C-alpha cells in the first residue's frame, strides 16, 4: 500500500472541527500527516462529508449478540441481573467456534456501521461446554480473529482469568466450566494469539492485538491475580476487569475482604495506567479519587447497564476527577457509540433532573461546554488506551481510522458546523456512517460493506441453529 491522500471539508482534529483538512496515510496504515486549513492536493480523494475519528468499543462479549432482544420478558415475580445471567449462560454454552465466527462477523459489521473501528473482546469462552479443552486452546479466540478480518474491524483480544463462581467458592458452577482459565493460561493465550497473528501475516489484514483480563474480583482469587501480575510485570498492554456492576457483588466483596471491589484493588497498589475498570457503577468518592490517582481508565456501557438494571455511575464525579471514560457495547443490545454517549448523558439527566450534566464548563479541569464533545473526547482517548493505543484519533502517528458522516443526514441539514457533533449524538435517529476506514482500508463505502450478504446469511443460519424450532 503506497501513501494515500485524502481531503475533508471538515474534520475533528485536536478536540474540535477544523476546516479543509488534508489526511495522509502511510504504507503501514497510520496517519503520516493531518493538516487543517490546507487546500486540497490535486491527487487527494475528496471525502463526501465531515470526518470524525473512529471510536474503540472498549468492552464487548460478541456471543451475547445472539441473545440481544431475547431477554425482554418477565415470567416470574422478579427479574434482575442474576436471572438474566442464568439465561445468558444457556447461549454461552451453545456457541461453537463456527457459530461464534458467524455471530461475531455480523456484530462487527454492525459495530463498523455504528462508528467503531476497533473492538475489545472480553473473552471468557475457552473450552467446550462440558469444560474439556479444544485441541487448539485458541479455537474460539481465532474464531473472533477470523470474524474481525472478515468484517474489517480492529480487534483487541482479552483472554479472561476466571476460576471460581464467587467469593469463597472453590470452583466454577457446572454451567461455567467452559470459562475456566488460570493466570498462566491467560498469559499464554494472550502471547500466543499475538505470535500467531503476526506469524500468519494476519495483522496486515486488520489490526489484531491482545491484552489481559480478570473477570472480576469475585471470580478470581487474590493469588491468581498476583500470579498474573507477576507474569505480566513487563507487559505494557491493557488489563481489563469488571468491577462494581451489581450491589450483590459489593456486599460479597465487603464481607470477604472488608472492602468494596475498587477500594480493594486500589488498596493492593495494583492499579496503574494499564488498568481499565469496566462498569465501576457503584463507587464512592474515595474510590473515584484512588482510580484517578492511579491513572487507570474506566469503561462505561450505558445501554447494557440500562438493559440489565445495573444502576448509574457518578459520571460528573469521574469527569471532575479527569478520568477517561471509554464506552463499550458489552451485551451488544446496542451497536452504536452515538446511542451510548446519548444514554450516558440521559441517565444523568434522569437521575439528577438537570441538563448538560456531562459538559465541562470553562474553568474546570478539561473545559468543554459542549456535552457531546466532552463525552466524545473522553471516549476517544479512553477507548484508544483500552485497546493499547495511546495515540488515537486524527493525529500524526495514530492509526488511520475515520468515519465520514453523511452530509444528507437529516440531523445535519442546514446546521452550523459547530453543532454537528451535538446533532449526530442528540438529534439523530441513527442513520449510520457513510464511509468507515480502518488502518487505511475502507471497511464501508457509501453505506455498503462488500461482504455483508454472505456475513448476514451465515449469521441468520447460526441464529436459526440457536433459536429455531
Ligand atoms: Zn462484560
């Protein structure tokens, strides 16, 4: 791939809209030049509308896409996260490498349409449903890599440390057997995944990398986390962990350790800039301050948290503490970051009975009076870090990912440029992005994905096998 040159009438550079932007991609699929206020070079392709960086979907369980929309009825007196989880496990235990590949490829096309160009897979499906290992321990991991290559999205695989059913439980439940992975397994799978994709030259098709994950403080005992940290002492990639999503988990953690999950992790002195705290829903001011001091990031999944009835995290407190807030599609009931950002703000409006809660007025730590821009910039920077990319966005050296908004989108017609992002987040019924580029290659052009018919029919077949009569 030689150098490619593009020109956009406007692009999101340095935290705001800039006019007349030249974008140059080098042979490795990174931006070599981003220059605003420059005339269009003769050999540049003119992009059709305003350009934004793609965002990272910082938390996904791809297989749960097969369950989206199928847990929305209540047959008993009560329904909560834990009853949802029991039903979700039935899907988790029915998925095969082939069906996971089909489900994930379709999901990843949807995520591209929703404006994500990289997805972090919090991957805990390791073995056959009865717990016996596949001949290839990476069978299900490689199914995700194949799906990412098929769709054309970047993937960060996060093999998950998962050893017990809860605090004080000696092991996993029978319906959790296929999730089992100890510290050495997680470390080896992460390193082997990167070795394998590099050796096969696969990373030249789509960007693939791996980090590490710990399911939660309840599902991994202290010695296992200590061991994973020892193995990863020189590792500078991301380490993700579910924390404080449900109040029952807080109560159990308090009973077992005397502390709530974030306070416990912080008190061990483990948190640093590699760590990503996923959900962090039920936290107090001291836990927010400890997280901010550690440099760790937070991943919020507003549509899933709403769907599961998790509760509201204190977004204004996180913003005031200057912590990056990446977004994740998690259970994949929603596959668009615009909807996640909208719900991040609307949750707070509903809770606090105020407006523009996530804006950062002038005089604050990172002033940004526009709500959408405030959330977008946190999600851009935080998402990049969650995927192991410190430099993420339309900037020299960052990966050449971009989104072209459709200038014919009704939400943009006639609006001043300064309001475009507000309109895309708050006044858009969800018209997808017109064009999407990942690492210098077009994944979507004029709303079209070249493999969509084949990917959709494989997905429909896999769904039929799971749910058909
Ligand atoms: Zn999750």
